[in-house]
DNA sequence: TCCATCATGTAATCCGTTACATGATTAG
DNA sequence: CTAATCATGTAACGGATTACATGATGGA
């Protein structure tokens, strides 16, 4: 069971929408699934090769000489359905931001505030991006059977971004009354080098 | 630079609160940082060893024969400050749930609804847990300089859980009018086995 | 002609999980 | 005495990123 983990799922899924070259696949995963998924370059080719050997995808003439277009086969669609039905493998959480805030006493309040403001700004930007995306896709893909599903994933991004903004504000308030003793420079005190 | 990635940060951070054995460290990371961080077992011992060699932690007599308690040293605290100040390494997103919903046409509406209901229930449970946690810690650690920082991380969990609930409801509404053609069983149609 | 983009792949390496292997202490 | 918990480590494996290596095509 060469369960290439969930890479297989992402690749088959992307190809289930329309056939494309490995290169285009990579861009589709980055640009279309990018908000909630990522695949590294070096995974895509080997996975495609394995899927081809298993008969789940078919290699055809590509747009350039030496290039190939991959299309999902019936067995590939069945395999995808199977993979999507598997229980979700829980990704262990790893938030560098929360790790820093948790040890904020050591980091210093000032830097914590900076991190929070940055996070807030990032979230604000994502929020705008999700709104734009939702409008674009709703128009472009109007009537597509995929549309409602795609919209649920965009909605997830929107809600997360909104939550991040509200959280950042609350967290900034929580740190409001913390004494500004913070810049505990890494050497002895009263040393303004950095 | 054997940058044991961010494991080093988590280990030094945990030891910055109080000295403990490697075993206790593991439990602290699981139970205390667990909402936003995880370290696998096999990372902790080697990392502690490396930190000891660099003089960032000190090994002392442990509570049992053959066991050791580790304490952070001054250089360790400086190192922690350094690590915490580094730019946050963005973790590539990987949401198995959103991956499944995105390809929901293939998975089938029914299973998508089930996934959403599950996710909603999970979030509801976390929410209660975060509330309980916030109350417990506020009482237990009242007056601790770490308290406000810890509360910001709990607040993050709360907001995320709330967002997940609101999102699940919205997503369920989005899938409301999708025709229930869904169970595209992996064989021929008109087969009510499951 | 030359650069950006399209295109395909391999290899080295790192990070992290899991399984394995062992033993001391304490509570029931 | 015996099971649960505390305690420490190593080894094997698998998954993922990154760097390396190469080349075609088309537009400026």
C-alpha cells in the first residue's frame, strides 16, 4: 500500500476537474487549493508515475514536444472516491505564532504586540482576498456542480480570517495592562545593541 | 546549525517555566501546549541531549534513581529569546477536511454533510474545553506573569472553535439545495448497500 | 539572441513519527 | 506480587522540502 499519503488524493482530485500537465497540476494545487492544501514539487512527479502504473491516470500527448497531459481514468475516479471516504488523518497542530505568545514573558510584550498586529494585518488581507475570490468564482463557475463545494472551502477561509482578527484584538487587550518591562535584551541590561 | 527546527524552542520554552524530567516535559508539551503544538516522543530526548551539550540546559539528579531533571541555564534563556525572535516559519496548510469538501462532488453531498456535522460537534466540544481551561488557569495561575500570555493562546482556540461552528452552519446551508444524487456508490447504481 | 516561462525529472537531506527495547518505583 | 506509571533511550521508516540538473518554446 504505497499510500503516498494524501498527495495521491490531491493529485487525483485536481485531475478529476480536468486533464492537465504535471506542471499545470502543480500550479493548480498551489493556486486553487493553496488556501488549505500544499504539495511540494518533488512529490507530484513520483505520485503521478505511481498513479499511472496503477492505471488511475492516463498519459496523453501534451501541448509541447516531450510534455504529457494526464487524465483521470474510471478506476482513478473510483480510487479518489475511496481516498476521500477514508477518515481524516488529523494533522498535529503547530502554530509558531501561539508558541511565541505562550512564552511571551520571555519574548517580551512589545514583540508580542508586534506579532499580533502582523497577524491581524495578514488576516485582514486574507479576508479581502477571500471575498474577492468568492465573487470571482461565483461568477465564473456559475451553475457548475462544483461551485457549492468550492464555496464552502472559501467560507472556511473567511471565517478563520474573521476569527483571527477578533482574536488579535482580544489578545491585544489582554496584553494591555502588562507592564512594558519588556525589552529584555539578550545581554546585560542597559545595552542598546541588537 | 543543527536547528532542530522548532522542537528546540518548545523544549527550552517548557523548561523556562520550571525544571522537569524528560518524561514530564513530554507530558507538559502534550497537555499544556497541546492545543497549538505537538512534539513527537522521539524528538525530545535527542533535542535535550543536544541542548545539554551546548550548555543551554543542565542535567541534575532526578526524583528517581537513574532519572534526571533538566533546568534551563542563562545561555539557554538567551537562546530561547533568540529562537522566539526568529521569524515565524509558516507551516504549509493541510486540511484534510477542506480537501474532502472541495472535491465534494466526487465524495457525495451526504458524506460532506456528515463531515460538517462531525466538525461542528468537535468544535463545540473544544469550545467547552477552552472555556473550562480558561477558568481553571485563571484561578490557578492568578497573578502569574505568564497568565496573560497563556490566556491569549486559549482565546485563540476559543475563537477558532467558534469560527468552525459558524462556518459549519454556513457550509451546511450552502449544501442545502444541492441535489441528493449523492451516494455515487463505487459500483453500479441502485445498490443500497453501505 | 536571450530571457521568461513551460516542462520534466532525480537526489540529498531533514524532520518527524512509530516501534522497539529496557528498567525502576509505587500503589493496590 | 503484579500492574500501572514513571522513566530513558535507539532504530527504522516514511513523508516532504529543496536543490540540482536539463531542455524546449515563444516572445521581446
